[in-house]
C-alpha cells in the first residue's frame, strides 16, 4: 500500500502557483519523499525529492514539515503544460530498493 | 546524456503468446526497475535488477520474469499472455541503488493482448 495520501484532483489558474499537498505520516526517518508527474500515457517524469530540508530546482519547490508527516509541492507559475497526474512517493526502506509505490496521485488541471 | 529507452513502443499479441520487452538504461546506471500500469491497478512495481541480479520483486505471477545483462540493459518477459496483461510497461533506471537516488523512467511499451 502507498505510504502517502493525496487529494484526487485540484484545479489551478494559469500563471498562479499550484500547491499540491501530500500526507506521509508513517514515513520513517531515513525515507525520502519523491515527486513525479505523468502526462497522459507518457512515462513518469521526475520533479524533485527531499529528506528533511526544503528543496528547490528549476521545476518546483518542495516544502517538508518539520515533523516530516507532510509535504507540499509548489509549481510557482503553473502553465497549461503542467496539467498532469502528480505522484508523491515515499520509497520503501530508505530508498535502497527500486520499489516505488505509486498511489492514485493528484490530477492537476491548469485552466486558462 | 540520452534518457531511458524502451523497445518496442507498441506491441499487439494474442492470448497464450509470450512477449519480450527491452530497456536500455541511462549510461552509467546499473539499476533497472520495471513497472506495469493499467487503468484499474495504476502503477505497480514488477521487479528491480542490479548488477545482473534481481534485487526486489513485486506481487506478480511467475509468468512475469526479467533479466539484466552485463551492460545493464534489461529485458522482461511475459509468458502465456492473458487479456489482463494489456498495459503500459515502464522501466526506470538509477545509478547504483543507494539512498536518495532518483529513478528516471522511459517512455514505456504499450502492450495490447487480443
């Protein structure tokens, strides 16, 4: 079973920030949180990951709460091309295994 | 650097046949994982290979098998195909399987079983 829970769907206006929440209350201390997205019928695309600290890259920012029970992916200026299913994943066993457990993800619809 | 490549991209088979799918990881990556994606079950982990050895396995019947070659390329095989095996099969590669490493996915092979 997925260790993470996400809202099934969200809308965002084009040009605005999209904030996608994820709960991972059972995550252990050495387990990373990863975010991927999947645009229809394509392979999942890696976005960002983190362990304890907030992270930022050219695509997004990841805010992890101090207790590590939840996180938020932020797309600062959403475009129509950001419409996709977003997956928040906490791999088993400190990420040493290749087993990513995908939940249902959040379908983000960016609207003009 | 080239990404993960998968061949073929599309495949049509009939029930009872077998199929072999191929995955070439990113250059230098030694770990390859396979996933199945169906509308009903979503994305499910099949198995992971590292240095030619299966390191982890998901909950799939023995009809699903795989292997990895010395150049890290991987194949998965499905024997005695069933209609329910119709799916998008994805492979992902990562460097060496350590903590915090990222898996990068290929475009997938779409298999249709008739």
